[in-house]
C-alpha cells in the first residue's frame, strides 16, 4: 500500500518518510502570491509568499527525485472569494503534479487551464455516492478522497472501484487516521469556517470558543465511548487487507500542522 502524506514545512522529515519506500504523494499548501506573510503549510512559522513558493519548488523536486507526486491543496470549501488568475499563477509557479480542490465549480476551469494536471477531489467535496462520483469524473476529476463512511464498507468500495472501467484514470484514496465522527453533522460547517478565517478577524476563533465544535463533546469518550468505535479510522494492522481488496490506490495521512 502506498501513502499520501502531508508536508509540514520540514523537508528533512519528508526525506525520511521517503526512505520507507511507501510514499506515493506529498500534499501541501501555500498562501497567495501577494508578497504578504502567510502561515506556511499549516505550521506555526510564517514566511513571505516568495519564500513559500521557493520551498514548494524544493518539495516538488524532492518528490520527483523519489518517484512521488507533489499535490498542491487549493481546497477551500468555496473558491468564490479567490482570484482565479492569482491562483492559476501560483500553480504555474510551483508546477505540482496534482491539485486538490473542494469546490465543484472549479473542476472545469482547472482542467481547461491545466489539462495534464491530476485534479483531485477533496474529502470536503463529499462525493458520497456512485452518481456524484460519476458526475465529478465526467467533469475531469482524476483522484478522489472518499468520505469516511466508505472506509469500512467493502461492498461500496467495490461498486466505486468499478467506475475505473469507465474512467481509467480514476484513483481512490481513503483517510487512514480519520478522527471525525461517522457522518459528522458539523463537518461542512467546520470547513466553511476556514473559508471565512481570513475575512473576519477573530470570528472563527471566537466561534470555536463558543463551542461550535460541539462534536468534540458529543461524540468523544468518555461521554459516548461507542461513537469512538464508529470513527472510520483504519488500523495499521488492517492495511494489508486493503491491499488485498484491490479497491484502494492510496491511504492518506492527515494533520499537516503536526511537527513530526
């Protein structure tokens, strides 16, 4: 089984991960190219956008030297507030192998601008049925990170995998260390908070302080220990089973803000 891993800004840590021989992709994020200082790759340190692009290029080169792909995240729940020309300029400057998006309206523009790029559908796009997947694939999506509900549903994975007969470039990813509750009611709202983070200073933090992440208290032990069992994570000892299943192309590890 190959893994899609996050980049937290530490190239040496990524190089160590490559030594495992199991990394097929590294995904990362960069702030807009406007010369300002941005929180880089989800870590605690900040750098200028020029420096961010330069390090992103280093990461792309490191990936290619190790036979892996570099995947740029452009996965705000909506790109309505983003400047398309600036976003496309960022993609051209970094030259990744793939971009991950969440806004379905962005699929066609990205494919038209970058026909050779693997436009990947984020978990946030919530492609939770074969019909939704087919519609996304028809518009140009190549790789899909499936919602957690499918991680333990073998029959559903087989039905989804059958779409490869119709769309040969279709690839399936599952999140291995998913810790959100099964079909979490709050998930879409959490991602929308991120969209508005840069537009309303302090509001997202204020919302979190007021308990908007109610799922943390509703679903986590010790309040409801049975919900922990239903969280759709994949145990390390079960990875060979997914290999044998033949329906999953990669397992994704999340939390790029972690330092190790």
